[in-house]
């Protein structure tokens, strides 16, 4: 110890010396590296118009209709049990698909909404179930002639009928559960048109109780575990199974508001008097859809009924409308005046943009650190729509160098089904990007369609560099 320093002073001087040495070392090291320890760039993107079409949403015209003025990426297929299984245990899937143009539409990237019916009223008395099933159930349903039309209503409580229906569902599940082109499956099967109601006024037995309908629901659930299923009316089991709902009286204000009330509060069935549970917030897990009510001429939904239709569309969190909708419609066949055609076209396009999800990139940041040189990317954006998407497609990230070459790319689970209306965020470390040299790069972002293996969703952004692939940022790689 120096004679003129106390112990405390010596320790203090030693500490100061160590601090100065470390400070000098840091300065030297920083000068040697010529970069900061952390480099972070933030970026923002301008949000543009909502796309008119996207997969899994929008208009869903009959699959047999040929085109129209309003594009669609969905098609509606309604098929009777009689068509599906003309002979017991022999399924006519190929014939059904041919008659409904399904192979042709697959080639065009169109997905399907499917409904099976057992009773479709028509002009003449007829069966929509197979002859063999009619014989096995001993014709114990009801032939009817009503304001709906003529046909045959099966006895849905018949155990023979129920068991055969389960076998049909098993066969259909084997055929379509893994089919990526089957977007949604509506639980038809019961009631006129598969709409879960019957006309008791013509002698048909009351619609079956929940303990019976639950058995049909479970048959669908077991046969199609990979698909989004939709019910015509809210049921407790539908909520438990996270099903969607469809409304075949869409846009008819009184009945539509009643349907929304059923969903929120539950209801007493007009068919059999049962008190049934609602399915509030079902749309967060499965789609809301339906078709325009037949009480209006179709173009009215885009003219005098436009405001109320848009209001109901938003309240219902609707993802698709069809088969009765504007998909497949041609304005030249409408008999509307030229000014009305122009107005209704703009409004129909707006309806299409409003339905379902609508994703937009709004900004993000790219972070680099000296001792962890892989890039860390955070993206944030918005779902400008009224519903989420219901299939968890992968997020695609690509880095492009100054020569325009893709030098890094990766798929990641962006959990896009959780992107409810409002903001969303994804954070990702770009493993392997640490091997890229310093320089200028572009970050490209897209969402991959599992069918094509290519980006397949349009964003509400302008900087589209390829089909459905967007430039999010241009940045400098420092380390």
C-alpha cells in the first residue's frame, strides 16, 4: 500500500483504473468492428384496397354454373343420398363429381362447399333417398304435397335409417376428409333441402329432438375430423365441436335477426318446442355462411336492400354466400338500366371484399445483434375483414439479394387462424440467415396455398412482386 494512501483511497483508485481500462478496450473493440452491437430497422407499409376475391371466402355459386360477372373461388355442390349410393354399399362418387364439374373446377383452383340432402321438394313426387333404403325402412316416412313442392320426408328417428346414414358418412369421409378442395361441409341430411325443418302442416312428423339430431352430428364429426362443418341452427353439440353455421334466409331482415338472436341467446325450437342452446362467437373458430333468401329478386340485394344486407353480413361475420348469391350472375341478363348496372356492380364488389378475412401488412422491424447474427424479424399487420381464415396455411418468408436472387426462404407457422379482425403480430428468427454476407436485401412475405405450394392469398397491400408475394422491407445486413 502506498504510504500516502489510505486503504479506502487505494481501492477507489484501483476501481477507477479498471473502469478506464475497460472503457478504453470497448472503444478500441468498437473501432475495430466499425459497427454497433445492435442494429435494428423498422419499416412500415401502406395499406391498399381490399382484394375482391381470395380462397375460402366470397361467392359460392352452383358448381354447374358457367362463369359470371363476379369472380369466385368457391363452388356449391348439393347432392342427394340417392345419387351418392344408388345401390347399397356402391358409391357413385366419380359420377357425382363429373356431373358437378368438380374436376374442372379443381383444375381452376376452386374449392367446394358440400351438402347432402335426403328430401328436396320438387314439382313431382319423387325420392331423394335410394330405393333400397326406402325398402329397408319400409317406407315409414311421409309422402307430401305442400307449398314447398312435392316429395318424401324420411323418418329420421328410424334406427335403420340412422345406421345407414352413419355408413354413408364413413364412406364420404374416406373419400373427402383429406381432400384439400373440400373447404366446408354443411350438415344437410335432415329436413326439406337439408335445412333442418319440416312442414308439419302436411302430416309430416315433428322434427326430431336434440337427442336424435346429436347422433347425426356425431356421424359427421367422426367422418370429417379435418373439415370445418356447419349447422343450419345452433345446437349445444355444435358449439362443443366448434362448428360453423349457415343461414339459407340470408338478408331477410326479420328471420335473419331472429337467427342472430338464436346464436347469441339460445332459442325455443319452432319445430318441436325444445329449448336449445346458442353458439355465441362461433365464427371465431368456424365459418358463417348461407345464401340469399328467395323472397327477393336477386338484384335487390345490391340495390334497395344493400344497406341492410351489408349490415347483416357484418353482424353475421359472413365468410361466404351461395349458391343463391351473385356468383355466376350476369348483369346483361338482369334487365337493369345502365346506371343501375354500374351501381349494383360496385356494390356487389364491395360485398365480396367485405366477406371473411382480409389481411394487410402494416409494418415491422428487423433486428441484428453482433453475438447472435441470425436475423430476427417481427411483422405486424391487420385483419381488415369481419372473420378469420379457417385453415392454418403457412407463412412464407424470403430474402432476395441485390441481384434479385432468392438466397433464403422458409415456411413458418404464423398461426393465421388466430388473426381475428384487428391487429396481429408474428415474430421469427431466420435460422441460417447468419450465413448470408453483409449487404442489401429485400424481405418478401406471403401465405402459401397448400394445394399449389405457392403463395395464394392476396393482401391489401400494393407492393406485390409476384402473385400473392409482397415486399415488406428493404434493409441492410450489418453482421
